[in-house]
């Protein structure tokens, strides 16, 4: 009877010790599943941070590029301001020359009028009679008559020369005024580009600031996931300790059961153990690289000029791309060369690096000449065809200008080899 009670006590003890490992195993599986989910969220958060930082770096590259372009535009505006100032000084000097030439012309005209008036008032037969009476000889008389004729010729020639000088100075003033207008239009175009770039810069900086906020938020979430994983690891360690304690209790129970079995000549029971599971996450990325090649077709510079001449008289439109309805300077050169299969960038700044650089002495028809904020096609005769300011033709629009060096240039590039 005493042995039977001992066996029953052992059975109850076995049941009690088995309850602890089963509960611990269930809790361990739950925590491990939660940890796996947290690790997945942490991995996603870290990937999100990497993506945001990559996008921000790309945005910072755009900001740097825009900043460089903005600095270049501002430098060109300053250059144009200096050129306009120089042109205004030339105009002022020309206007002073014009006043002086007009004064000389008027003075010569007044002198001529007085001489003509004198001859008219003292003319007629009396004048000839006076010449006859005052002459010592026929040769002397003919000499005086010849001198009067020479005086007429001198006055007429001098007045005509002064008129030509006045006209030349007036033409120079008109030319300088036209060139100043073109410079002012180029300056306005660059200032519009500056406004556009400054707006773009503000938007990019606002986007960069938004990326900083997003990155900070996601990093904070990632840190929370890390803290949670630390808590889950601590709980798993505690469960591990409980399992080890339960295993030791199970080992002691088995020894007691074996001892009881030997005592009562009966068989004992054994129990199994539980295991856990683990999980892992991995990620991979891909990258790509693209490149572009520009090919140049064959043509002649004369053909380029001949084609460009067809559009003289058509209007100028800033940012336009139509050779007939409106286009700006860089759009004009781009469209003309595109007709022959040549690919040029859209802005005059970028076109300054197209093709091959040549000197003014070696330039030929079909080369492009790049000024500060402007570009044109050289015609080979010292002139250019270009889309100028927005004034009505011939002041503005697509037109021919005889003097390609009416302002300083940055580069001459040969597109047609």
C-alpha cells in the first residue's frame, strides 16, 4: 500500500513538471514569430532609409547642377550688363560726333548761303563789268571768273562731304542702337532663365528638406523596432532559462521515477522535448547603366546657311521651337542642324561645347558662333543668321546681321566637318 501511494505521487509530479515546458515552448514560438515580424519591419525600414537617402543624394546632385547653371547665368548677365554699358558709351560718343558733324554741315551751309547771297545781290552785268574793269588783262579776268567757279565747286563739294559724314554717323548710331537692343534682349532672356532656375532651386531645396523629415521619421521607427527586438531577445533568454530549469526538473523527475520503478518493479514513462524555429530575411538590389551616343551626318556648311536663309523674317519667340511660327536663338540653330541629321543641345551654353572649336580666322560658312546668352550661324561673309529679339522684323526675329563681331564672342564651333 505504501509503495502504491508513492507511485501515485510520482505520477502527479510528472504531470506538474510537464506543464511548465509545454507553456514555455508555446510562449517561445509566439515570441520568435513576433521577433521575426519585427526584424522584417526593421529590414523594410532600413531599406526605406537607404531609398530615401539615395533619392535625396540624387536631388542634391540636381541642386548642385542647378546651382552651377545659375552661377553661369548670373555671370553671363553681368557680362551682358558690361557690354550694354560699353555700347551705351559708344552710342553717347557717336551722338556727340553726330552733333559736331551736323554743326559743321550747318556752318558750311550758312557760309555757302552768304556767298551765294553776296553774288546774287552784286551779280548781273555790273558784277561782270566790275571784274572786267578791275582786271589788268584778259588772263587776269579769266582767272577771276575761274576762281568764282572754283568757289562754287568747293562749296558744293564740301557741303556734300559733310552730308555724307552726317549720314555715316547717323547710320552708325542706328547700328549701335540695334546692337544695344539685341544685347538687352539677350540680358532679358538670361534674367528669365535666372528666375526659372531660382524657382526650381527653391522647389528642390523644399523637396530636400521634406526628404530629411521622412528619413528622420523612418530612422525613428527603425530604432523602435531595434528596441523591441532587444526586448524580445531578453524574453527569449528568460524562456531559455525557464526551459533549462524545466529540463533539470525533468531530469530529476526521471531519476526519481527510475528509482521508484526499481523499487516497485514497474516501468516508467518518458517525455519528449520541444524545439523552436527561426527565420531570416535577405534582400538584393539591381543596378543599371545607360549611355547615349550622338552621331553626326555629312553635309556642307553652305547648305546649312542656304537652308537657314529660308526662314529669315519669321518671328522670335523665347522658348519656341517652330522655324515658322516662332523660335529663339538656340532653338533656331538646333532645328537648322537637325534638318541635316546633327543633334545639338537645346541651350546656347551647351552648344558652346558641341562640334570642334575653330578660330575666327579659320571659320567658314555653317559654323556656329556663341556669345554670352546667344548663338548664331556664321554665313562665311563676316555675317550671321540668327533668331534675335522679339521686335518686328527687320529689327527682330530670324534675320541676317552683317557684322558677326558686333559683340564679343565666347566660342566658334564647327558642327559640319
